[in-house]
C-alpha cells in the first residue's frame, strides 16, 4: 500500500464518496458504485488486553507444557524428520513429536512481525502486521444462496460471481479462498480453473488450499505467471498465502504439513489456524481451549521456521464454542469474542501477525446474522486482528455463502473502516465559528460550515433505511434482505474485468491447458 499525504487522501476520499461515472463504448455515461479508494484501515488505538499479563503467562507456559509432555501427532514422515533435525523429540512408534521450550522460542524468533503481500496489481499490495487491517471474502462454503433461487450446491457460476463482487468492492482487500466450492468442476482440475479465475477476474491477493503437493506447486507457478515475475522474485515477494488448519486436538495431517513445506520453502505465508471448538475438539473452558489453540499454533509456526527461517507466518485464532445441546458450532458468542481478544494478546506476545474471522451461525440473513457478525468484528478489531478471514458472505457456521449477507457484511466492514478513520481536531473542524454564528436556539443546516461539508459529512450506509414510518410503509415496507438482493444484482451487472497483460493471460491459459491434458491431480473418484 502506498502512503499518501493526508491532504491527497482527504481530496481522494471526498471525490470517492460521490458516485463515480465512466463512459461506455457507446458513449453513454454509466454510474458505478460510490466508495472510498482501495486502502487498508489502520488501527489508531492499542488493541484491548482482556487477560492480565499473569493470565497470559499461564496460557503460554501451559501450552509449552502440552508441547513438551504430550506433544503433537505428526502424520507426515518428512515433517517429522525436519522436526527431529531441528532438535525435537520424535517417537516413530506413536508419531508423537515433543518440543522443548527453547526450540519453540528459538523458532519463533525468526518469524517476521510484518511483511508485504504482493498482488497482481501493485496498487493492491497489502501490509500484514503492525497496525494495518485487511479484509477478505468468505471462503470454503459448500453451498451458496440468494433470495431469488434459495440455497444450492456450490457451482462455478456463483464462484465467479462472488469473485467479481469481491473485486469491485475496495473494502475487500483479498480473496480468502474459494468463496463457494465449484463442485461442477472436477476435483482433479478444479484448482486450475479456480486460481485462473483469481488471476483474471480479480487483481487482488488470494489464498490457496494446501491439498497436496501438486496443487500447491501449480498454484505457486500460476501466481508467478500472473504477476509476470521470476521464481526468484516471487520468493522475495510473498504473493499468495495458505491456511493451515490443525486437526484438533493435537494432530497435524499430511496435506497440511506438506503445505507448510511447499509454501515456506518458497517464502510464501502460512497462516496456522487451529480449529479449537470449546466443548468438542478442545476443553469446555475457554482458557483450556486457548491453551490447546496456542500449543497447536506454536507447533505449526515453529515448523514453518524449521523449513525456512524467516518465512512469513501468521498466528490464526478460531476458538469458539459449540451448542452443548446439539454439538453444532456457535459463532459471534461472548466466548468467541473473549477468545479473539486473548488470541490477539498471544500473537502480540510472540510478535507475529494475527488472523481472525467475521463469522456467524445464522441460517438466514436476519438479526442473528447481523449481531453475531457485529460481535465478531468487534472482537477482531479490538482484539488486534490483522487479517480478517470470511469478512463478507459467511452464513450457517461456514456452510453457505450468501449474496445478501455479502452486501450486509460489506456495509459493516465499510462502517468499521469509517470508525477507524481518525477525527480531525483542527480549529475549523471544532466548529467554534459556526457555533457562534448560530447561537442559542438556532440550527446548523444553513451555515457555511455545514454547506461546505454536508455531501461528505457522514457515512452513507448501503442498507439502512432512514425514512420515517409512513414513507417506509408507503414504499411497501422493504427490509434489508430485499434491498441487499437488489444491490448485489445491480452491482454485479456493472462488473468489468480488471486489465491484464495479453502475454500473461496467454501463458496462464497455456499452463492450465497443459496441466489439464496431464490430468491435473489424482483424486479418489
């Protein structure tokens, strides 16, 4: 991200609040959505420390005790060999690996506290760490939904539509993975089509899945082609990241470990994220679940540094609780928010960038979907999050990506970004002259101070309806779901593919065609 001066940012913001217009080939002027320029929100205040320093030490030391006494079961043979060579204790009969405190601390010391994630369009490069935030689309849903056609199995058309909407909205800084799984594309070649779409339908950063060596290798090569750089430059400029989920409790499987090896070897970021649901795959207490989360995260991050010291890595937190009546995951709960905050504290203790999420468990776009997402965002921002996964579209505990929820979340994210904008306390902004001019009992509508600012004075929401009851009733009582449905369709209709060099597009097409002829990757069906 380029740091502009305050004056140029202010001028750009004022212009961007007005609907931008472009001229089509026919010469007709067409409106496109009003929004601020692409840039990352910056947290201007310290993150909230929910736990005391003493409590944080207790979690830290308990985690190290788990790693040294219980250990992690590592299913990947080469990974165990790398760990053993680094000084870990490996029991080949049980596949358990134990790490002493010194090995963990030594490994964590080489993790960069900040790095830049490079996009195909350099204007969309992202700073990870520090006080920068970055928001991404939902990822990995098996289903999609909209008000018009209901819920359906993930497919390529919806997959591409979500990417287009993600590209159009400046508040979405990256694609967090496949927004919805395009199950109508065969699994052997799905990654080829999906990553090709990442590169051509968007020009932002994206996340790939660590589902085997060949898929990761293909993804890295396609990313290199898309950026038009050499392998050496790609290795010096992190350009694609992956999420590594542990198999809680205390197990690291073969695809995930291979993903760390492949990505860290090429100096591409890995985001180690335990899926520790309190009461199911983790202790029923939040402190206990955080001990398990921390132990698993530290093991994965440390391993990335054993593969390649200095490779970028992130601390992922996804601890929540389950419904103890049904066992179903719950999100946006008080327990989830507590875990978000303390997860952020732990990441700051190790000076490692922190990943968190915007999630809910609602089955439709209703009040539950909104308040659980607001609580998730509150925990993410105040908890010190850097990379926000599943920022827009998440429904049903991750089982569905919704078009209407995507618009709702974009509205929420834009509000969060607006909240993070610092206030200007200059004399003119304090409005003392306007207050003197109006005096007691007057109003400020007609003052020069108001007239100069009213068009850009406040955030204009996408979905809120501020009409009085009578006007709203006369208009047919539209609700937020209906308005979101109208908005996403209007905006999607105005999508334009971002420019890409013809030679790059041809090379990408040739690579995909070649790999498809070769059969892609072997599958079980």
